[in-house]
C-alpha cells in the first residue's frame, strides 16, 4: 500500500489495493466520506451525497468480488448526468428532486466496471454560466471554475479520485486546471452522451477529471467499453511538440506566459522536437463561431424551461447565453457550422509537423470572486475543432495556486496525446 491515506490514492492505486485484498471497497468509501465530512462545509462540491447509499454500494461490491478495472473506485458524477438511484437537477431549481428512471450510459459503464458512484457534483445552471455553491478548495474566495465546478473541486481536494464532467466550451479543462487536476476532453463523438443533458450537441463531450494521466487512460477505456490498455511510452526524439500561444496569448497573465515559455524550452532540452506554431488569422474568429453554434443550440434545448419556468432561470443565463441564442438566426448558425468545419480542416493542416500542441489551459490561476468562472478563451478553439486535449498540473502561480499546461492532440489520436502527456509529466517529477 502507498504511504498515504486511502482517500489520497489514485484510481489505479485503489483498484490494485482492493484487488490485492489490502483494503476493501468499504474502507475506501469510508475514508472518502470522512474526508468529505471534514471538507464539504468549506468547499461545497456535492449537490447530492448519501453516505448510507455509498456504503451500501461498497458492501455490495465487496460481497460480489472483482467486477472490473474500477472495482471499488469512488467516482463523482456531474449533476447534468442521469443517475437512476440519485436525483439529477441539472443545476437548476426548476428540476430540484428530479429522479431519472435510468442511468446515463457513462454511469452504467462505470458501474459495470466496478466503480462506486459517490454522488452528484455541483454544476453551474444547465452547465452554463451561472455558478453553483462550490468554492475553490485552496482559497474559498476564488472560483473553482465551471461548469464542472464540483467535479474539479472534489478531485482537487481528494474527496474522490475520479469525476465525470462535461465540456461545451471549457467546462472540464478549466476547473481541472484551477484545482490542480488532470483534465481530459476527448475527440468529439468518442464517448457516448446518452442520458447527459445536452447543452450544445455539436460541441458537447464528456470530460474526465483525475489526479493522474494513467487514471484518465483507464477511465476512458471503461467509458469506451473496451479492455483497458496502458498508454505506451514514447521516445522523446520521435515526439514533435508545437508550441502554440494561440491568437489569445495577450489574455494570459504574465505568470502563465512565463511558465509556458519555460516549459517549451525545458521539453526541448529533455529531447523533444519543439517548434513554434502560429495559427492562421482565421482562428481569431473562432470565439464568434463557437458562440453562434453553442448559443443557438442551447436556447432551443431549453425551450421547455423558457416557456414554462422563465422565472426559475437566473438573470445571468437570461442576459447571457439565452440572449445570444435568441439573437442568432438559423442562417447565421448554419454559416457558423460551415466555418467550424473549415477551421477543423485548417487545424488538421497545422498538425502536419506536430504530434501535439502545447498551449495555456486558462488565463492564469483561479480568479478571485464567485460570480464568474473565468475566461474560456483558451479552450474554445480546441472544443470547436473537436480535438482531444489534456490539462496537466505542472506549475504554481504567484498566489501559490495551480496553473495548468494544455496539450492538444489530433482528432482521433487520443492515445498518442496520452503518451506525450505521460512523458511531459515525467519531466516535472
């Protein structure tokens, strides 16, 4: 057993320890519950948590014996993802107490693999802009990010080793970066979204928040429903990293710019082939493209709430995403979808000389204030382009809080992205 408390172990460590009989699923669940009881009043990561239900699941797992690669691993589930035995409120009082009749596919696959569903983590309202109750675990005056705020904070504070989020713009990468976690957004379309509230289906994906790249690799295979395979090691001499400051570099703070510049040099000295990549000017319009697509789809997905529960929707959402969506015509939306596909093809060209891109995860540390979740600009490019990305907790900012570095891979080349990420992480140990 590692020389750490059970709640501090990674998912792989827990699964190995339970399989070896070094601890039980009940032991792990109780350790996480004890830590949550201590920390939840300060952090507020959970929308629903029933300790009796958690321990019931754990006892059943122990009685059944090994069920799969996540056996005994506690997992937090973002509260826009349906669970048959727990309420799903989608971050809105309109749906308080709503009980789905079945699990989302990702939850069902997690259970099939022996995962223990710990509870529902806080989301912003309909996974959009209006924040929930969650605070940053290391500084309660700062945002944990959004919209997967509870998932990021729960993993960052060692309440669970794994959590599911979603990403429509920056909703997995940004909270993972703010909370010092590894965050993963897959190639669009790889992970099934049945049973997950749709925000904007043209760009929505599931997201994984974990404390190691190895845990992301394991959980992705579970969610694909394939036999888990570890990421392969990569020869750095065969690794081509494009250092991409992006068109929004001036929005990154000085600490982020300094750390990313130093990272590119460090990886080059360690043996990787690092080259500067400047995206074409076409990408300067990608925020507008993303906004038209996501807003148009989001407002129509919320038609029932708009027509029947307008007063239950926050002013933040009314004046933000709903306003943009209502103002966007179908012709403008369709044109934005065409522009998005053109940008995806342009990005494919940029990968001709690169395996992965190195770029900021966010503008800086988690900002002070609880009414906003931070700018999403450093993720909108990659989300719109349907490419996989990982944020890695490599740096510390001027206030002692985490700063992430984002690695971006080619579409449909997630496993090479994992191999690159493992090598990069090893250079910072």
